[in-house]
């Protein structure tokens, strides 16, 4: 079972050092950055949801008039 691993973007063979992006593709060291391989994963919405989850809205309690 000899699987030849290749970079998804440049099609070069990757042996020891390879990177898997959040878009579930394998890349070499030159193509690992999302800007270079034109990543389709939506990082912005992931971190926006993470911020909303970890930082709940704190609203002050309204004071009743006497």
C-alpha cells in the first residue's frame, strides 16, 4: 500500500514535512498558507462564532423607580 502524497496546489511530492489545512487538503511547505493555495475554508465565521461563545453579552440590571 504505497500511497504517494502530493501537494494539492502544486502537485509536488511531500514526504516528511506536510501540512493539512482546515479545508482538508494536504500541502507542501511552500503552499501551506491559506492565501497561497486560495483556501475555501471560512476562517472569519469560525472565529466570530468562537468569540460569541466565549464572550457572552453582559447587560446591566434595570433599576426600578420608587
